[in-house]
C-alpha cells in the first residue's frame, strides 16, 4: 500500500503524477488552494479507479495553517510514503520589477512558503524514519536570467534548501528528490512563446518523476536533455552570459 500526499494537487504536473500512481492499494490526500478544482481532481481519480481520496484546502501562503494540514495528512494516512510538493506561480517579471511588494509576494509563494511547509513535512518523515519527499523546482533556478530572475531566484533558493534537507533526512532513512522540469505545456505556460521541440507534456514529466522516485534519484532533470542543456548554460563565462538575451 502507498500513502501519497500531493500538495499543489491541481497543477497539471501534480494531476498527471496522481494518475501515474493510480493503484488499487494507493491512498491519496490532495492539498491545494482552490477547493472546487481540488474536488474535480479527486473526482477524476475516483472515476479512474482510486478508492481512497481525501481533500484538504490550503493556501500555502497561510503559514499558520501548515501545521494543521500536515497533522491532518498524518491522521488520515498514518505513514506518509510519498509527499509531492508542487505549488507555485509563474510571475510576470516586468510587473515584479515595477512593484517591489508584488516581487516579495511572488518570491514568498514560490520559495518561502514552500520551504516552511517542507520543514513541517520533513519533521514527519524524520520521525517516521522513512518516506520520499519529492519537490518540484525548476531549471530556471540554475542561473539568473533577465527574463525571469524573480522566478529563478525563488527556485534557486528552493533547490538549495532541498540539497541540505536531503543530507539531513538521509540519516533518518528518508529521501528528498529535487525535480527540475524545463518547459512544460501547462495552463501556467499557455500563451508563452516556448520553443516547441523543448516543450514536454505533464504526462512525460509525471512518468519521469515516478521513475526517479522508484529508482531513488536525488535530482531529476525532466525531460532528460535539460541536464546537458543546463550544464552548458552554467558553463558560459559571465562576461559572455551578461551580453546574452535569455
């Protein structure tokens, strides 16, 4: 039996992961901001054969609500086998440049609030001495690009946090998988001028996530080619990088 918590469950990638994990023995707790959309995801899973699906609404920026939600997950499932943490937004970079308060709100949603929640979940996995915490970050956190450095800086903070957390939890027999997708065709990226050959579907990413967790990976670039791409981007000298339009 697998006990699975999905936080940010209404995102396209998270929903695809839930479908990939469908199994007669699987039990789900779905957590997300919008209760109506959350219920739609739950109904979809039940229609596909899921027998045990619970929903918990959570605005991740409500830090004071985190403890109760994590406690409810534990009370519902007992042991947490997989916790997928997938909430996030795609900020308007120019709007954030013009509005400092907006920049802070977007950074908080994509980094600070997620880190706060991860801390509470990590404490549960450490206490139960097992489980996998899978966290969706982004290749955008690999290097600060002028086109999306607010989003990228939040993901960089999240990835670095996960790197340290991985070492801590390994001592307790629990694992942390940092997931770094590239371009994915989701409602969040709809309308953006993305390079077609590099764009993955949520289903492709979900399959990669499922395999990475099963194989005990620490870091996943998905699709696979983003690993070499980001290696090249990280290797570009600063004086050259600063003249590029990325």
